[in-house]
């Protein structure tokens, strides 16, 4: 997992980026080339990243271990994901360069649909899996100021 200082948790999906790049209009690409560079991300202390992942991991294990009703378990797991993941940032990273040309209305709709999809996939993946515990492995500083936090989940 990568802990991002500006968004609580983020990752990128490459399929949407590839599709967006293929459909980009030449005018949009020219406009994007003139965009000002992004400011550097603030660095974060490894202990802060480790604490965040530990807290979210403990909440997740608790939810998955203590819910006997499937619907209640899925609802509680969804609540943890909505709290832990910055879906606005994740959706924009998924859109890549095309995020600059998307209207605010379309951006909002995409973010909501993307969040629902990610949560649905996670709920299906976990299904009835009983997670007993997890452990934090190595923490590694990334060149962009992120912290990579390796975790091991025991089922």
C-alpha cells in the first residue's frame, strides 16, 4: 500500500488512463502541455503512515471478524473504505491527464461510480473470508514523498 500525504490512500488504475489517452483530442493535449507543474507533495513521517495503516487495518479486521450478518458486515466494511480511501484523488489519478478536461458534473459522477465499483470489488473479494490479523512490514520512502507500507494479512 502507498500512503500519500495529500490523499489518505491512493493508487492508480492504468486501464482508464490508457483509454483516456487514446480518446484525447489534439487540442486538449496541447492545452495540457501548457499546464503549470504541480507543487511537490509534502513529505510525511514513516511513523504517521504506519499509524494510519495500523488504525485502518485494526478497524477492518474488527469489522470482518465481528459481523455475523452479511449485510451488516458489508455495510461496516463499506464505511471503513469510505473513511480510509480518498476516492476523489483516486478517481482523478485513474482518469490521468483526461481529468483536466472533464466537466465538474462528469467528474463527480465518475468519482461516485468509481468508488461504488472499487467497494463492490473489495466486498466480493473478501466475501466471507475471516481475517485473523495483519502485520506491518517494511516502510520505504518513495521519491515523490509517499511512504510505501508493506502489510501481510493472515486469514
